[in-house]
């Protein structure tokens, strides 16, 4: 039974002064588009696109653009709106796409070493579809009896579970097992692999140390920016005001900082940027 056709979103805060954040989020959204398009064009217009690591980095930038575009524009318009609402169909669509893209980002962080790029990309898409479909089916069949207020700025599983007129304890456990466990296992595997790399190269020359530390530190920074998702999903099916702050990390902050972190700490990317963006202008000047 579903008696809800429209959801009321409480947004980031009940404080009306939060509207000043509109300019901040607009700046972040523009920076996300410029940075990720910069990365994508640089990779596509260079031989790096044939390397698995940069193929998946390009994939990550596209995923970041789509992911944040599902949340940030709505967040900004709601900051200026008197009544923040979202239709049932839009809410379910947002939930499906966000979990699909989020799963792809998490899986792709392990996919860079793969050599078969397109088959690997297909597996990423399949994994994302399986994960998002499970979350979508979990929520779309929830019986709702009237309450339609979501204490968040976008539609997610835990806030929707609170609206169900049934015991959702077991469903909450399924959420912990699915996205929570995926994020936790990925985090542990990545951190273990970085420590193993650093341990392996400890007897190598100093130049190798520097290059490995630069690469690993940039990757670890990206992972840490996305890992507040752990605080949301790897616990009981409860929602807290802090969840909205944690969500800002993986919906806005991480997509904004991914491009400079991937570019400034990577010598191959810096050389590619010079060839793609600077050299053509230098030739014209000559």
C-alpha cells in the first residue's frame, strides 16, 4: 500500500540563513563541471586513454558529473524555495541513479589495475545495476501510510525506511550488508594494498619512493573523501542530522576535489595537460 505521491524535504537545515550557501554550492557545482570536463578532455585527447588507469579515471570523472548533477541543482533550488518537495517517481529515480553511480565509483577504485578495459567497464556497470536495483526494490515496495517528510536534501534508503508503516529492522540490516559492506570491504582492500605497495618499495631508490608516495597519497585522499558513506550505511537503520553533513562529502566535496588531486599529484597527467592545453596555444603564438 502506497499512499504517498509527494515527499517534503527538510533540506540541509531549518535555518533560513542557510540560503547564503546557495552561492557556495553554485561555485562548487561550476568547479565540479569545469574540473571533471578538464580531466576528461585531457585524457580523451591524449594517448593516456589507452591505459587502464586513465580509462577508469575518465570513467570516474563522468560518474562524478552525473552523480553530483542528480543532487546539487535540486539542493540549490530548494535553498531558495519556500516549500521543498519531490515527487514519488522523481525520488525513486534519484535513489536508483545515485546508488548506481555510487557503486560504480566504489568498484572502479579497484578496477584501475585491470587490463581489459571495456569488459571491466561492463562489469562495473553490471555491479552498479545489481546494487542499485536491490536498493530500489527494497524501497519501492515499502508500505507508506501518510507521513511524507524526509529529513534530508535528497532521497535515500534510510530516510525512506523511516516513513514505512511496518517494522524495517530486517530491511535496515540488508542495507548494512549491501552498500555498507561494499564500502567497508573496498576501503579495507584499498588501504591494505597501499600499505603493501609502500612496504614492497621500501628497499627501492628514493626516486621510486617519491613517485609511489605521490600516487598512493592522491588515491588515499580520494578514498578518504568518499568514505563518510561508511558512517551512514555501516550502522543501524537510523537517521541523524549529521548524516546530511556527511552526505555533502560524497555528493559535492569529493567530486570537486577529485580533479585537482588526480592532476596535481600525477606527473603523467601534468605532462598531458601541457601537451593538450598549453602547446597548441604556444604554437599559435609562434
